[in-house]
C-alpha cells in the first residue's frame, strides 16, 4: 500500500468525512489518495488559511477531530493563523503538510533552503500545536499518526501537525508490519477530588450572593448534561463566557448574562458583588477579570475548576483563590452530583431580586435604540435572534460585530454559536461556516462578519457558491474597523489612522461582489422592516448575502477601558443623548 493511501484510510477510521485542502507539488499524492478512497472527500478552499479554519470549525461542530492538508513551504505557513485558532481554543485538529523529499532537506548544512519551497514547518508550528513532527521513516507512519491523534484529544485538546516528505508519501508499506502507538493507562485516584468536592459544598452552603461562571471547558469535556443537572440542584445565578453563550437559552431562570470587559452591566455587577465565585471550565482571562486581576470579585470566595494546571497557577500572587481544582469539568461535575444529598443551597431570594432589578435597569437594548431611523447594530442582532430557529448554528467573526452579537443576541434552545474566541482573527467566520456546513450535511449556517473581516477571506465566497452551501451571510458594513476606532477614541484622541476609508482603508461594493459570484443579495438600511428582511434572508434557499449598513459612529456599549477595574463598567459615551441614564457605578450590596 502506498503511504499516502494509508494516511487517508487512517482519516476514514477516525470518522472524518471531509478534508479541507489546497493541492501542491508536495501534497499531490495525499489529494490523489483522497480522491480515490471511498467514505471521504476533499474540499478545495481558495486559501490554505481558510482550509485550516474550516477544519477547526468541522471539529467544533462535530465534537470529533478535523483535518486539513497543505503543500510544503508557503502552503503550510498559510495555515498558521487557522492552526492558532484551534490551539488557543483547545480544538483537536490534525494538520498534515507535505514536505520536500528527505534528500532535499537542508538539515545541518547551514543553508537557508535546499529543496524547492522548503521551510522548517515543524519548528514554525511547534509553539502553536500540542505536537508537531517530521516523518523521517515510512515505517513510523502509524506510530506518528496515532500518537498525534491521541495527543490532540487527551487532556486539554488542541491541534497537531505531521509533516511528511514527498518521497515518503510515495513509499510502499505493509500496514500489518507498522509499529503502533501504545498509551499507558494512568491510574485514576480521585480521592483528592472527592475532598475538594466536599470543600466546595461547604463553601456553597455559606454563600449568600453566589455566582456560577461557565466556560468553553464545559463543551470540551462534553459536560453539558452534568452542568445543567448541577445548576438545577444549586439554584445559583449563572454568567457565561463567550465560548458558551449558547449553553443556556435566554429564558433560563438562572441565567444572568455575559460579563467582562465587553459584557453586560448587570452581569458585571453580579460578579463584582458576589460573595462566592464558582468557575468551571473557564480560564478567566483578562477580558473576564479586568485589570488588574486582584480587583475581580474582591470580596468573593473563589472556586476555580480547570483541567490545565498552568491556568490555575497563573493566579498565584495576582488574585486570591480559595480552591484551585485541577480536573476535567465532566469529572468534577459528576463527583458533585454524587454528593447531591449533601448540597443544601442557601436561600437567596434577595440576591436574585437584586440581579433582576439590575437587568431591568440596564438593558442591552434600551427603548431609544428602536426609535432610531438608521440600523442600530443592537436592534439588528436582537432581530436576528428573533427570526432564527431552535437548532440554528451561527458563526461570528471578530471586532464590534462579535461584541454586539454577544451582548444583544438572545439564544434559543439547542442553538450553537462559534467563533475563534481567544485568537479572534479577522476573517474566521466565513471559512469556518464552510467547514460547519459540510459537518452538518449542508444544514443552514448563519455567518456574521464585519467588512474588515470579510475582506480577509473574501475569496471563500466562491467556495460557498461552488458547493451550493446554504450559508446566510450578514455583513455588518460600517466602512471601517470600528473596534480599533473605539480604541483610538479612548487612547488617541479619535485619530483614525488605518481604521477608516479616510485613514487609508479601501472597500469594494460588497453587494456587487456578492452578486458577481451568484448570491442572492439583500440590503438592510434602516431599523424599519428589519425583521422582515432578516427573515427573507434566512428563509431563502441556497447562499444569501445580506448587506447591513451600519453608521460608522456606532460603538460597543458598554465596554470597560483597558486598565480599569471591571467593577466600573463605564460606557463609552459618544452618544450621550441616548445613554446619560445608563451610567452605572459599583454598588456595595448587603443582603443580610
């Protein structure tokens, strides 16, 4: 059997049905093997970055490992941004790159390059993968593939890379003679977790203003069912990081909302006035804690559950933590559920009433927004949530378009929202939507993006048309980089260098571009009739491109300026006529 055929059959056994790729001289054998192997197919994107992002999204949606293939040199390095998306969000993806033949590798010769399009891919990718290796012996192919996949999926997941020289791809091998990769089973000793669960329960009993924080680790651990059962027992109010904003529907009785530097005022007030924080599956980065970290929920006892010991240790000396628990979210939830009879939740009606009052006083979409003539981005995302259906899958890009969605979108049951939350490159949502659509057997996917983000992977509009994918694209078109402009407002006296058309940017007529590719094109230019147009875009068959025209002055409100404690979520007040009544100062809440 040819080695490239073996690699493709290995992917089939993993349950992978679609591999995202661009061919090239050092990848031609892989693509040929994909083309002739039943049960799997390749999807040609228009850029390797898009292939890497599509594979990332394929893994997120299916819960299984994804795969992408690129040729040597520039083909491989083009994938790096997509690989980083998977790495920083802990998504298991197998990236396979072709390499120049072993006899053309520069080795220790001292020259910069020997083979055509040669690059040291392993060293380039090593910091952004859990495992990266160059195959130097065809008899090690089974070992390296099995090792890479095991590493990608065990513990805190992440991407891996196997770089395979062209001449080895053509080698004939005997699969039955290949060396396997053996995993030594680690003896599980949950005794310390049992003790920490009991300690947690004691802290639960003492709390009068508890808050549960849930993060992406809930999804990675497949702990959704366990956490819902645990929440029913605890009865504690819940705030969600962006990675799991879709975990609970908007009408869930325990849901407070989002929090952090781009979160809701009421979510931040709840966190900052809590006397107990129970965080599970969140790394609590600076967007969650604010800066400096020791200002985060200063009067609260803190229980933090994370599978990565490094994430737990990062708080040493910067933020007091009462219980640091290194555990898989599903495992620890199961242990707590086994102790359900010992969990006696405190009576907290006054705390719930206070949070409800904050939610009513500081709405994300105050009534003034709906009275505006032009499109208000918060009204748009509220309309999108109203017109979408249970079970819909959504992909968001980055910048203000992402922040507006996270603040204003009201999730329904079984909806899923994905983004490259921690790396947040412009251009993620379009190719990611492609990967998701294939993973979901061409189910409808909703894609939102800013104009800057769409430009980064504009070429993938043709990939959607080529495969007739029912992706509904909503472009938040404000002719600039509004998130950068907001930073320039705060720090640079509103000098919009390189963030507006006057500041050096250029944008095409997106409606004409989309029409030239063959999209049905719609345009939303005012709040009036916005629901009807959103509904038309969602209900139309096939690919749809909807241009949503946003005035350039719109900003994310509220947003905490970097360096301010999160307890002081003062809004950015460029629109004082609407927002004078929205300023909120921290409260000292006493419910005793």
